[in-house]
């Protein structure tokens, strides 16, 4: 057996591991929190870590390793996904840091004590071959698939990423992530990157530009922002100043050279992009403004086998085929052409959806947009359609702009204007969600409507008197009434009543908290809704229009 690898790479017990609520958390407290949680974990083989707080997530990951438990990281927590998980891993339980409930699955809630300290001078350590996580693909191209990772592979990946991004040496950096730690990018680049290399991370996951700035201001110098193209675009549109950054890192969706240039110019910081996929983890990095060439992480190499390119070496434990179409430059560099299912062939001409997306999003006035092929047919040509968030642009203007950028045969048929795209927490657009959005648009439903509701329910609201004294929580019935009224007003569905046909309450909502409501068509008379508070889902479900519509 190889030598055990410490969970933390910090020099001593006083080194800062995290920043939480504006206060530094030293390694000694981290050791104590891990020890306390390890004692109360149930006997099980698998755990689903749903902690939203990045510090809590990290404690839970270390405690699970200490008990020999494998952490499952599913692509979502829908009832159907959880049922499939339970069928495959009968001994699983769920571990979180807030008051939640999951039907048929044991749930353990924990919060770190205010002050804990461990006398141990060293971090817990684990054998490199110990199974650590099972990460599931996002489902953007079909059914999520499991991918097992050992602790040794995760540790090697963290070391390689730190070297590739130039984060070793000098003052330790402090990371702020806008992506959840449950996502492979979030795990590698906001948790393990910090823990294994003596860096620190911010415990929160801010969503809106003002919240991102506020969180950055809580960090000391040497700040590193780990984010997505969606957040980069939002910050540029808000045109707000940010504290000085050492580095910005981006992943989860294609980043255009134009957006990268604008961000670097506005904030005076180098922006590095990470390429990877769940099966292999991180593979390569590039500075997007310097061109399309990607360079692999230390130790990682590329292998050409006939028409397939595989990745191996470094932290990649077994050879894995690329999910995307790439053009090999040498064994350590490549150019990304597009996804494997991304290639579009029409009238003898060939392009990729990724290329079409870049052209669409480069048009002035387009806030967000994507091309999509909703079906695969071998008996006829299927042309791509497109969704565009482009307030102020007409259909004719947008199509004219596209004609100057792409071949006529690839123009979207049809082109749908929407108020927002239903991206998930990491900025991705799962295929099934796009299928439902296209179905709703085709039937004439208002697509992608996004509404923000201020739930200014006073603490003396009659419903709160017994719900609950000293710990007020807005009753679900009050929230659903507010939701139905807002949706009816926004959509103008006065010709028939709206009915809540399904609702799942995922976290408590308190007086004064703002609900961010996203609506997505899911059929001719059905709308799916997702209400978020501070970037976390609070209520999700479906609405239907009544027979009078």
C-alpha cells in the first residue's frame, strides 16, 4: 500500500482553511469539526453530500472518507434521480447542512459547532487507492452515468491544477466559487484545489453580481474567482467594480474570446479556462484571449487511436475517450472542435453547435443564446433551432447578423426569443430541459419567463403566529398563493385558473427573503416552476391551466 495522502495540505494547525461569515477558519478547527462529525455518521457505504455551505461540504467529505464511505455526487436531486440512486446503492443516506426531507431516504443534518479545536497536529490522511467519490455525468447528452474516483486521483488532480494555474508559491490564494461543490468542476477547483495546496476558500456560493462582490470583499488579497461564463456575463452587464483579483478561472460552458477579452479588460486580471469532463476530470487549461489551443495538465497526455482521441496519465486513472471532437496538435495540446453529438451536417456542409453558439452570443444585444437539435432522424435533414435572450433586437435583425457569421444552411429554423434560458447551477442546459422548452415554444406558451418576487411578508402576518414562535417560517400555502398570483399576472392567464399539480418544498423560506422564480414551459398547458432563495432551490413543481383556458 502506498503512503497515505493527507486531506489538508496546510503547513500547520493555524493556517487558514476557509473564510466563513467574514471570519477565518484555521486548520485546527477544521480537524475538530471533522472529528465531531465522524463520530455521529451512521454505518453505511455511501452518502449523498448536499451541503450548500462549502465548508460544511468539505467537513462532510473528510468525515465520510474517515468512515470509509463513498460520497455520491448526482447531477440533480429530483425524486426520480434519488429513486434511481437508492436502487443502485441501497445503503446510502443523505447528509446536509439545512432542514430538508427526502422521501424514503435517511437524512442527517449537521452544523459545525461555533468553536471546536483538535489536539491532533496533522490532517487525517487516506490511502491513495481508497474510493472517495462517485460523480455522475450531467445528463446534458442523455442518462447520467457514474464515475468512481479514488482519493489518490483527486489529490493528484488538485496538485496538477495548482501548478497549471500558477497558484503555488508566494502568498496563499483565497478562492471564491460561484459553482456548487457537488459539481465536478466545483469539487476540483473550489474545494480540493484549496484543501490540498494550502489555500483557503470562501464557504458561500454567491449567485448575483452584488453578492459576488460582497463575498470577494470578505477575502484577503490574492483573491481567485472560480466561476462560469453566465456569471462573467452578468458581472459585465452590471458594470460594477470588483476587489483586485489575482486570477479568474472559468468552466462548464464554452467561453468566447470576446467575453474573455471584455472581462480581462474591465477587471485587469488574467482569465484562465478549464476543459474537462466528468469521466476524466480536469484535462487542460488555456488563456482564452491567446487563442484556441488547450494544453494538458502536468502528467496528462493525449493518445490518438484511429478516429478516437483518449486521455491518460497524471490524475486520470484509466484511459478515457474524449466526449468531444478535438483536433490533436501533439500529445499535450489540442483544439476543441465540438461535442461528439454536436456536429451538424447539412447539404454536405459541416459545423458544430458550439461554433454556432459562439456566433450567436457574439452578436451585440444578445444576452444569452443557444442552438439545439431536439431530435435525431436518419430519414431526413433535421435543422437546428435556436433560443435567444435578446431584448431590444428584432427577429429580422438577429437573423441578418447571423447570416454574416454562419452559412445560410445553418440558420435556426425556428428562432425563439425567450426571457431567459433554464440553465442549472453550473450554467449548463440539460438536454431534457431544452426539449421541454422547445415543446412549450412550439405550442405558443410564453417561453422561459423569469419573475422575481419580493416576499415582503411581515413578521406579524397571522399565518406566522404558530409557524413557528421564535423561528418564523412562511407556510407553504402562503407561498403557493403568492406564486400563483405572480404567474397569473405575468402570463396573463386570466381565461382559466392555474392549478398547482405538484410542489416539492426543499428549504424553509423566512419573512423578507426574496424568491427568484423561474418558469419553463413543459407542455401545451403546463409550466414547470423553480423558486430559489439565495441561489438555492426552495420550491419546485408544476402548474397547469384549468379547463376554462
